[in-house]
């Protein structure tokens, strides 16, 4: 069953990719705004990485998490990347 579902999905992948590309395309007349501030919800590996990349590119970042321990781990991870 899984193989059949995977094969069916793989056969639809090219059309799904085209649909996604159309959904996220930006016309040449669209003006993009610079992001100056960002709040990242979740200080796990992905959230900490997003916060790090944004901060390295001049964005003011606030990182938050429901767990103080996770927030501390995310901060430690970012300080290790910066070192």
C-alpha cells in the first residue's frame, strides 16, 4: 500500500511542483518590503537556526519558547555558531 501511494505521489510530483511555483511567484511589479524585526516561536534547532541567519543579516530577532530550557539551549546554540 505504501509503495503504491508513494509511486502515485511521485508521478504527480512535477505538476505539484509547478503549482507550488505558481503560488509563490512574484511579479516584476511587486515591491518587496525589507524585514526589520522577526519573532521566532520555538527555540529548537530549526528556530535557533532561523534566528541566527536573520540576526546575521541585520534583522532584530526575538526568540521565544514555551520551555525556558529550550530557550536556553537555543541561545547556547546561537552563541556557539557566532564563536
